[in-house]
């Protein structure tokens, strides 16, 4: 049973919750310490976080992709219409990422041979662009020549092509 001298404090701020209990002086120190350390960090992190869930991604790129139950995601436009091979590569990787999130495929990665078969560009051009995209951290190189789009790559495409800018 709680002693009459025990103070209990619960703090809820956004997604953060903390409980403190004990003598009033100790609880006061814990609360002040928590507020000084945690809340500014949480507030700052919330301002700079980039997160797009599947629904956000599908809405943001609804002008680029369409969905058919049998075919899955497909492009509404020809990849040759894009201004750069790099963007076409990123969109191919994004499509794989989305299909993975939808549960249609087992891996979000795309291989250089898949890109070569799908893009209207020479092998050397594709490989050079892959290197640049990895260096720019828009793609991540995986095992055996596979690649996956990064959050930065998704943000790059959203900033450039989406009608709904990411938060």
C-alpha cells in the first residue's frame, strides 16, 4: 500500500509517457530532469522525422502508379518520359518497395538485370547511375548486386514528383 508521503506523477506528451513516484522532493527532481532532457529531444525529433506509411506513399504517388489485383502496381506513364535515368531507377526501386509493403513479393530489392530489362537505357548508363544513387544514399546496395530504395530516396521522389509533399 502507498505511504501517505508518496507522490505519484504521470506525464503524457504526444507519444511519450512517464510515471514517477516517491517522496515529493525526489519526484520533483525526476520530473524536472525528464522535462529538461526528454521533451526538447522529442519535440526536435518530431519536427525532423520523415515517415510515410503505405497509405501515404500510395496517395503521394497516385499520379505515377496504379494498381490491378492481377498485375499489381504498374506505371501510369512510360519511364522514358522521366527526365533522368536516375529517377527511373528510383521509381523502379520504389515500385518494388511498395509491392513488398503490399505483401505481393518477398523482398523489396531490385537487381541491376531487372533494371536493364525494364529501362530504355544502356547497361553502362544504368550501372553508372546505380553507383551515383548509392553514393547519394538514395539507394542501398545489398548482396549480389541487388538494391533497395532508402527513406532519403523516397523523400527525393516525393519532393520532386508528388503533389502531396511529405511531412
